[in-house]
């Protein structure tokens, strides 16, 4: 076998596969001074200076560093250093305290 063709073969085989981002239990996403603790499930996410966005199978959440939105509901203000725990289905914890959606 011509070994110089091996990288090309790997690219062709891997290029035909579909990949999903998988976040493991206890994973953290950080952005704008906020930390999201996210569940162990198939997901996509982005984090950095623009904030955090997490799209998982059981929960979708985002922040710009100032407000928290979970499953399209407003969960109020956040400040730098806050930790948002999204690992328990149906609950949103901020710094260990359960938080409910803001009522308009």
C-alpha cells in the first residue's frame, strides 16, 4: 500500500461521516464572566467574549453576560462570577439557588 495515500483516504472516510458535539457530565462553558454547567447530552454550544449559547437535547440556554434565557424564557439578570447549573432537567440554578422565569 502506498502510505502517502493514507491521509487522503482518512479525509475521504471522515468527510463522509456526521459528527455531533458531545459534552460530558460536569462540563463548563464560560463567557462574559458567567459559567454554565451543562448536562451530559448531545449538544452544540458556543462561548466566549460574546456570551454563552448552549443547545442541548433537554435544555437551551444563552446569556450575553447580563441576562439569562432558558428555553426562550427570561430568567433575569446575571453578573460576572455567576454559575448557572443546567444539569438537572426542569431546574435552573444560579449560584446554587433555584431560579424561576421572570413574570412580565
